[in-house]
C-alpha cells in the first residue's frame, strides 16, 4: 500500500489511471476515506483520467495524531503529496470539509491548480451553521462516532435514498467506524474550531472553478456557494437537482458527467468562467449536461421573472365550466331554494 511521509507521519493514498493523463484529486469530507470515491475513480479512469485519493491526517489509513490537528496542514499535505507523485498541476475536487481545504489550497498553492471542483463547502459560518457544527461535535464527544453518523445521515441524503439503500448504508457505516477513530475525528473537528472566514481571499483564486451545490443542501446552503460564485472570477455555480449535502454518494453518475464535462472544457480551452448559474440535468443518460438557471437561484420557490417588482402578473388559467372534476375532488354542494 502506498504511503507518503509528512513530518514523520504516514499519509495513505491511491493513484489510479494512465500516467500523463489529466489528474483529478479528491479531498475527503470529515468522516470519509479513500473508499468513498470508488464510484468516481472507476468511471473516470475508464474515461481516460488519472485519479488520486488520500486520507487526511486523522482519517482512514493515515496517521492519527493523539493531540490536536492544525486545519491549515490539510493543504500542506496535499501540496507535498503532489510533489511526491511528481505531478505539477492537477484538478482538485473536495467536498464539505474537503471543499474548504480545496479552496484554501488554491489560495496558497495556485501554481499546482489546473482547475477546482468545490462541492458542498463554505467560506463563512453563520450562526445556524455554527450551531449545526456544535451539535455534531457534542454528539461525537458525549455519545460517540455512531451518534455523529446518525446526525449526518438525514442531512447528507434524501429520504428516498435512505429508505431504498438501508443495507448499503449499514455497510458504509461499518466501513466508516472501522477506518476512523473517534478521537482522531474529534481532533479534525476541533481543528476548525478557530475557523475564520476567508471569503475576502477568494479573489486570489485564478484557476477555472466549478462550484457544485445540492438543491436541498441544508448544511451548506446556497448562500455559502453564492459567496464563492461572486468572488471567484473564473467560476460557474451548478445546482444538482433533488440532491442534499452528499450528492456524490446519491448521484455518482451525474457527478461523473459534470467532472468529465468540466475537465474537457478546461483542457480544450472552451471553459467559460463567467460567474453564471446553471442547473445540472437529472438524467445521466441525457446528451445535455446542464442548462442555464432562469429563475432566482437563491429561492427555494421560484417566482415568475419580474413578478417581485410588479412588472408581470402571474397567469391564472381559468377552468372550463365543462371540465370534469379530478378524481377525489370535492363536489359542489347544491343549496335549496
């Protein structure tokens, strides 16, 4: 198994795909490990990309420090890892906790960034996000890793997915518990306890950037990604339909399609980072990848363009008097004369 030494600490990584091909690096979320990216790496390798997955300090098969972990070191580890495998530039893709690392890596090591894919991330913490983080931390420290996973599941995935994939999720839970250590995860969470917003530094990012946000992501909602869109010049925001926080797990085929689209656009020099907003197709088999968002992407309920300013009126279709009532519709009550 390949390891890299970082300050005498072992960092586990997996490098797959043909050497010399565009490299896509995956940065884990808080409780993830390299195995979580299997559906991405397998398909992307077939499409001709090289992929790199690794466990952060305190995760999976990497070294788990007994004492605290410095959050800034996550970017340092990735920097050293790229030097270790001999790759000058790569596409860096990170989700949630790893998405924050991806952004900070791009700010500190721009020369190693060929492009960024930032998913379910944040650059600021409002009161709500802070309280959610505190609840998860208390669940971990007072009860255990099982409690943290119980809190995360309904935030990360849709009800439909949770119901249909009960056995799969049991397996993922066992894998997470086996590969992660309670105190190591606690150290990782505490590394972000002194988090300071860095939205103002996003203007330093010059790499092409694809920002992905789930339609129903309650943990890192739209405003988090709107800050990125507005401050990273060469960016586009894409909303994943029906998705929650962990859409890479629930919609891997859609995510792979977007990865392939983005890297091809950048490699062919046809990428247009115009800070626009798009919606990803929800059909993985469709020839289309995404389409422009014409509604107000900051609202959960879209309104007709101009309606809020009184420039247009909603169209109400009058029901024909001859129209039949829908099944279950309430019948008109006849009044006696």
